[in-house]
């Protein structure tokens, strides 16, 4: 089991906050804002995206590496392109890698800017979860296999304290999520402590119809940029279709199209609907974070970049945020 570093002596240089967290639903402009904030404050980006960790999965995950700049103007980023596509990366590994990267950023005197839409990843850091590796439970998996995806999703939602969730795009992901919850239900809470960080949490608030339009336009753009070719290249490298389907959303639907399981039009329509549903689930998660005690400072995503950055700077340096 990897060692969690005690970094209590390293987090006193930023004053009121240990980091800034920028969250929001897909297609709301998180990356561009995080980069602008990092540039304005002398910061570095810590990605909290469950799929941007994978190499070769660029267009479908919206890495937008060009937004970080080039040369001397480049904003450093972490937790992107750290795992080979086809592998599985979990929350435990994310927390381990986050702490290592966080300590590196702090050691350089930079401001850590956490950015991402994977609510579980964000909350695991902000609420201080310490997780342990969860072994496979073949007996449980066999019992769960007889249930439908809808039934498995309902089971997952029934846990009182949810330490793991998933997009539940596939039965395999839902079964693994339940497997993790069952393991933690039998694990004493005291074994899962995690250093508590104080974060300025900023949420980008986008009107529903604007969000839907952005999602549809972005999907069309990604397909034009070569999303299908990207997935085809991953398959050509020997990654199995079921491995890509496991990642959900773009990789699930485009893979199904490439293996002949659906037409291009059905792929586009199905994927568009799935992303809209995903954005809705993201907002549900963020509202749940608020109910669980995390203060999110929502700002209007339609404001100019200068206005958004100035608002965040004011809060970071002692404004009204709590």
C-alpha cells in the first residue's frame, strides 16, 4: 500500500486557503478558467478528471492541452497522461498521485489549482477521504451479474455513505462500484483518514439550455477533429473494445460504432444524449457536495474571463468566500 505523505508543514504558505478548486459540468469552460487563474496567481493545475489520466485519449476526454500555453508562458499541469489507455485507474491511485503532485507544487511556492468535473475525485480531496485498495470479490460479482444495469444503479444509490461512484454506463463499472462500497462498509472509518485541506471552491454556473448547446456543438467539433480516428487508433494498438467501452461516453459509443454495433447517426444521437445526462449527474453531485458541507462559490460562466479571474482573486485574497 503506497504511503500517504504527511505534509502538514508544507501547506502554510498560502494563507487562508491551501488550494483553489474550479468545478462545474462538462463544457462549462473549467480548463480555460483554471489556466487563467493559475497564470494570474502563479499557480499550477492539478487535474481531477477520471479519464484525462489516460495517454492517447485526448479528443474524447477534452484535454485541450493547447490551452495551457507553450514555452515560458506554459502553465504546468499534473495528473494528465499518467496511465496507458486500456488500464484501469481508481480513486485510491488518484489520491496517492494527487498528494505527490500537490507537495511538488507547494514545494515550488506555486498555488495549486484543482480543476475537474469528476465529482468523486474532487470530493475525495476536499473532504479528506483516505481509501485503501479494494480486492476483487468474485462471489459478489457472480451474484450481481444477474441484475440489469438499472437495478445495479439503484443498488449503488442505496448506500448511505457513498465512497465510490461511476458513470454506470456499463454493468461492469456498476458492479465494481458496488464491490467497492461493500468493502468499505466492512472497513473501519479510522483507517481512511486523509489530510484535510482548506479550499476556495469555485463552481461555474451555466444555464441549462446554454449548457446543452455547448455540449452539442462541442461533440460535433470533436468528431470533426478526429474523435473516430482516435478511437480507431486505440483499437489498432490492441486495446480491446470492451476496455474502451468501460471508459464510457465518447469511447463507449464510438467503439460500438466502429465494431458495427450501431450506425453513425445512432452513435451521434446516443452519445449526445448520454453527455447531456452526464452533465446533469455532475450538477446533482455538486449540489450533493454542498449538502455535505462544502461551500461552493458559484459564478456566472457567461462573465468575461477577466471578470471571472478578478472575482476569484478577490475571494482568494480574503473576500467574502467561506
